[in-house]
């Protein structure tokens, strides 16, 4: 009988950390490009500044409801916060089949 993957598997933990960093980097980059302070974005999105700070630094994840609230406050679709970026800054999209990322 198959077992579910361990939540403590080092590869999974590492992948989650990378996703948190990606989301945090995207939020910070978009916040700055909109000319918002952390406090202003926190007020507009309904999260505390401390939560926003931890998210931007990749130390904390978000519930998807908060992700949508932050995206709305930034005026972007929530999917934009999840986009990975390569060295040149071009967006990457992972194919539904799980294949490697392809440029948009």
C-alpha cells in the first residue's frame, strides 16, 4: 500500500523554501514598482507588516486567501506572484505535465 510523502523530506522542505522565496521576491519587486511601502501594502491587503516582512524574506508562507488579497492590492493577478524568473528576468511557466519550465 503506498504511503504519502513525508512532510519532513529534505527535498520537499527545500522546494517549499524556494517557492516561498519566489513569492516573497515577486511581492517585494511589485510593491516597490508600485511605489508602496510595506506598511501601505499591509494596510491595503489586510495583513500585518510583520507578516508581509516575513513573506518578502521567504521566512513565511501565505494562505491562498492572503495571496489573493496581496495581489488585489498590487493590482495584479495572483498567478503573477507565483511566477518563477530566470536570470534575465523572463517569466517561466511550468507545463501542466510536470515537464521543465518553458519561457512565457
